[in-house]
C-alpha cells in the first residue's frame, strides 16, 4: 500500500484515519510517500521523495517547518499546496517514528479540514444519540440480539444494559407485542431497506397506568463493503401527537356526520355514534321532554324536577346493556346537588369524574341506585357529563363513560367532548325548531285539506296524503272533491312548488280559489286560466314584499343553511276534472300536471292523454280541455308527482310503475283499497316529496232518474210543463215537492220565455236532491233583486231562492242553464 522508493517504508501501516501519510527524516527530507498522499496532493513518490517537506506547504517560512508543532492530540492546521498549485486546508498530525536505522524520522498524516469536521460532527452525533437524544435507540446484530442501547431507551424501558445486551427484543419486553418489530428487524437485515414510522401501542414500565403510542423505525448499518452487519432500532413516544390526531379526526367526523338530517333522534344518535368507541366506551344523550315536541326549552337553570327522555345511546357492547333507559323513555337523574348532572345543568359547564380503585362510590349515587348498580356491574371508572346547550338554552345532557379502556378521561378528552357536543347542540336545536315548524306547517296543511270528502252520487272517492319524510318539510300538495250543479262533481289535485309554511298557505289560497271558481261552473280550461292569474298575482305580491324587507333572514331562526324549509312557492301544477254522471263524460284540463289514469271495467290501466298547459303562474299559453266518455264503474286516479318521481328514477319510470300497479287487480278493488295498494307499492317509508292521491269510481245515473222536455218559447207551454212535472214527481214518489217545484218551474220558464230565445229545455234530475234545470240560448245572466210594492216583475228569482236550497247559472258553448236544488225530504220553510 506504499508508493515509495525508500526501502524502509512501513508496509504494515494502515492508511485509515488520514487522507495522506508520509515519512520525513530528521533533516526534513521526505523518505516515504503513500498512495493517499498522491491522491491528496497529486505528486508521485518519485517526484517528492528526497525533497524537503517544506515544499509541500503553501506558506513557507525561512527554514524547515517545525514538525513538533503538530504533535498535539488534535494536530494542527496546515495549508498544503497541490501539484497544480491550488491550496488545500488540512489538519496535520506528526509523531516521531523509528525505522530501526538509528536515525530519527517523523510520520506525518494529513486530512482535509472538512473531513476532520465531519468526523467531529459524527463523533458528537454518536455521543448525543447515546447520551442526550430523546429518541430511544438500540443496535441489534444479524441474529437480532441487542448490541447496545442509549440512555433514552434505558429511561423509557427501565431495562439496564446487563438485562438487554445479548438478548432479542421479545426476550426483553413483555408488556408490548414485539412480533411485528422483530419481523421488521429481520426484513431490514435481509433486504437492507429502512422501515419507518410503524406505530405500536403498549404500556411502558416507567408509566404502566397509561397506554402509550410509539413510532418505530428500523434502518440498516453497513460496513465499507456495503454489507449489512447490524440494524438500528429507533423508538419515539408519539402518544400526545397520536391523541391530538385522534381528537382532530373525531372533530372532523363530527362535523361531517352530525346534522345530516333534521330528525331529532337521528341527530342525537349521530352524536353518540361519533363518540363511541374513539372517545368513550358508552355514550348517551338525554334531552328535556319538551324538546321532543319542538317546544322551546326552559330558560335559566334547569331544575331537578325537569323531565328528561333518552334520545340516543351507543356502546362498544352490542345492545347497549349499560343503558338505564330505552330511547324515548324517561331517564331519571340523581337530584343530589353534588351529582355531576346537577352541577353540569346548574352551571352550564362540563363535569369530569373518576372512581379511583375499589373504594366507596361517590355519595350522590345513593340517590341513583340504578346507576350505582350499573357502575359496579360494568366496572365504569370514569365519566363526563356535558350540557347540550344552543343559543343560550339548555336542551339536555350528553354522558360519556369508560369501562373497558383503563385510562380515565383527561382534560383534553373533556375539551373534545365539549367541542363535539357544542356542534351537535346546534344541529339538535335546528332539528327541534324544524320539528316545531314542520308540525305547525303539517297541522296547517291538514286543516286546509278536506277533512272528509263530501257525499255525492257521481263518484265514490277516497284519498291519501303523505307528507315528505325529508328535511324539505311539508309541501303544498292538495286534492279536493267539489259537488257541482246537475249532479256533476269536480275532482282536483294540485301541487304548489316549494315546501314549508308558505307553501302550505299558498296551497290553501289556491284551493279556496279553485272552489270559488268551481261554484261558477266554469269549464276546466277557463277555470285554470283564472287560477293562473291568481298565482301570478301571488308571485308579484311576494316579490314586492321581498324587495321591501330586503329578503332578510332571521338569524335566530337557525335555518340560514336550510333555505328549502321556508322556500317561497313560485308556481303550482294542477289538474281539474268535471265528471257528469248523466252523460258519463269526463272533461279535464292540466296545468303542468301529470295525466290522470283510468281503469275501465274489464280493461287495463291507461293514462288520459291531453294537451298539458304550462304550470300555474307561468302565463302566456292557453289551457286546453279534453273530454272522454267513461263506462259506468270506471276507476279514476289523480296524483301529484311525488307518487311517480323521485331521486331514484324519472317520471316515465314512475308512471310505468303506477300503470302496472293499477293493472294488478286494482280495477275490482274499492277506492280505499286502491289507495292502500298504490301507496304500498310506489311510496317508500320516507318519501322525498309530498304525495297526494285521489281515487274515484264513477257512477252513472240511470235514465229513470232524469226527465227532459224540449219546449217552444211560448207562454202556453208553462201550464203543460207544470202538469208534466207533477206527473214525473208522482212517478218518483215525490208528491210532497210538487207545489214548490211547480213554482220553481213556472218562474224559470217564464224568465226564459220573456228574456231569452228558444228552444228551451226543461230537465228534472232525481239525485241526492231534486234538481230543476231550464236551458236557453241567451247569454244574459239573471240577477236576484228585491221588487218594490208597485213593481210587476223581479220576484221570480227571489221566490226560487226562498224555495230552493241553492240555485245558480252555468254556461256551455252556446247555452245558459239556470238550475235550482231542493232537498228530497220536503220543501224549505
């Protein structure tokens, strides 16, 4: 390993510590030159041996350099010159050397200054890792037996060197499962790759009462040839970091999961589910009883007489055996003032308690034997009671228990519980407010819908209304059955766009408008045109109110993020149909509404197609009426889009499902049974939109219940008509109505003859009442008025109004009909 012309070069000298080695005699002349020296300074041995060593120094003095100045343990700085002329800062060591020739020599070793610095850093680093590092470290040989450990590992494990050295990790540690770590060590030894940041849970001998988490890393140690001869195992205690990360994950989960619906019990259950098992072994939520009804919680401190009900609970054990009350049952809390429940409710702050060891239970448990028995039975050792408070009011308490996890709740756990309960409290209060608003809107809507369908002979009708089960709230769906003149009946189904109180109010206004216009006996298309005008006026009024109020939202309402709950309805859809049991004809018109379905006797279900006008409130396009003749005993089905349309399928699929349901034997069922069948097959347990369903089976009036006479417009026909009416009433065994009916017929015919043009038609219909109708070709409408003492006319309609239960006028394409109804039981007095 020597590059020298001097025969005495020490070939056994290792060249490991320094970058370069050379030998100088007592005269300062180079006598030996190593390969490292050639690499460092660029000179070959034959170039420098025999020359003064002073020529190698960049800063030369007047004489040879003093080599004894570099004999200190740390050597000394020296700037050497490379063969090409550049300077090399080094650290130079010199020591006397004897070659056995009787002459003094010097052995010089030079190392680059940066190499020395690196060696110093490495040595200091090794010292620091061994003595001062907070990271516990140990070294294991190729058989995974410990070669060394540092001071941090001694402090962490409490195992001294004599107990650890020469043993495997499994032979040393018993409190932690080390099989995974030993596999890591073996893999690093075989593959030479680093395995980092593997978390392990356990309990340290120095702190056995608390579970800890360590991050384990194993990396290879290699010799100069690159072979792995050992592994270094580093252990870092990350318990606090791990718990902080877990708490952050729980908070994030709470923000995502809690409040997904506006259902009170579901929201409370979400809180319990988030807490178990990551925070507690058991959690429950008890709310004040009035909160379940949507009422305002009591103001001020909650007293011991307040009734709580269980809203939710969760446990690490299936079936929640630790629970002292079932969901929605009353939960009686200890009333002792020192109980954690009383303290939490009185102060509005959270309470944390721990039972230490087998000693006596807290005194407040004397007044709560059920919980005392549970604490003993299930080994509950730590609990937290957190008030559920939102917007300054207490809604209830959340209780968290630990039984299986040995670590008691800490202050950080209490802060975490406070945070997730605070988030849940706002959601619970929103659900409470929604429960109240939804209950009010639902009560209003039901009060605006028909409480029972009116009796009439044209159809046998039944209905169903199902409110939405989603957070959108009550909608504006409605239905109606309206008796009309001439034994006819109007069937109506409508749907106001939007949900909430305003949608329900708008529905009531539209239903009233439809009933009012129906009393005018308008054709379906004309009636929808008038209702369309009414909706547009409502929209304009709402827009004007919104501009005046600035569309402000009450922040106290808590629904700023739920606009659908209080959404304004900007339109509506409707189908209006009129069925005449005498002609068995159905006339209907649609305003953006799905078509009615019909099932004829012995036939299959089909939809009555017609021109579909725009939704109400859009305007600009006319509505068209469609007529269809129906056999007696036909089944008519009217519905809103909530029955046939949902997030899962489009309306075409829903219509096909409805048709198939009606085909499956519904033609022979009663309307009530048809409603049940359709709802069970098409409506889920919690529909996403309101559903209104109206089913009617048609009835035709037989010919023997209707009598019609076509009369000329001559005064002489009045007497003949009176006689025909008396004869017909006798056939119907309505002799007690002959006198009053003859008066009504006389007045109606006289008015038609005097004020109208022929031909004139007289018709009597025996239905649930006796209907007398006179039709003529005049468009002039009669008016009821009081005649003066000296007037010769003007008393006809007044008499009719006195003798009839109700009377009116209706128009068709080219005729006007005046009608009057009398009860069958006898004349009005």
